[in-house]
């Protein structure tokens, strides 16, 4: 297998040495960074009672954000982010959702009215995307989780240097 490594500001990408295409099966990770190919799989998830069900297209290796802001700390809001087009809510689930907002109101903390579980939400950092809870994925489709830190206690400063906004772009 002929490969080459290309680095940008904070990623290492694996490319085929011959044609420079991204390798479809290889992943490179370190403590803070992960780059995967766009080899997406369909993950199926739900809340605890099952009234809220969804599918989401994402890599099998999930990049999960661990934020230290006030609400993420209290509810341990680990999530991976996808463009909104890759998230499909089951048509019967909408009526079972309710939404909590605070402060800027940009983040939409959606959760199940019955069991209280938040299986997905809209992050303030990615209002054009969806933050999905990896622990609410029911399918056997997640091969690895790579954690990244989001300094939500210093949100305005952190967002300026973070690449998180690209996660909800196609
Ligand atoms: Zn529920």
C-alpha cells in the first residue's frame, strides 16, 4: 500500500501516493486530532424510551467533542457534529421532542418529553448542523471514538481558533 502523509494546520491526512486520493480505509489519530475519509456509514440511534429515533451518516470512527461550558458539564454533553443534511429524524419522533434554550438561544437543546434523554441537539458552534450523542447510537457501527476538547468556558476566544465549524459543512 503506497501512502503519503500531508499535514495542514492541525490534521494529518493519508493520501494514495499514486493518485493522491484520500485513502478510504485509513485513519490517523493522535490525542486531539483525527482525520477520516468521507467513508460514511449509517448509524441508527434513539432516546431511552424509543419515542425519538434517528439515523445519521458519519464515519465509523467518531470525533466526539467534550465541552466544559455550564450546560455541557452538567449533562455530560458529549457529541459528534454532522451537516444537517446527514441527519434524519424518524417522522413520528418530532412530536416527542421539546427544546431547552438559554443565554444566546442559538443552541437548541432538544430532548425526549417522556424519558428526558437528549439524543441529538443543535450546537451553538454549528447551528447549520446537528450534534449527536455517540452513547445514543444503537447500531453496531461505531468502531472508535476520538475525543476533542471544546473550551466552552471561553467560547468566544475558542471558536476563533477552532476548526469545529467545518464539521457541519458538506
Ligand atoms: Zn424517550
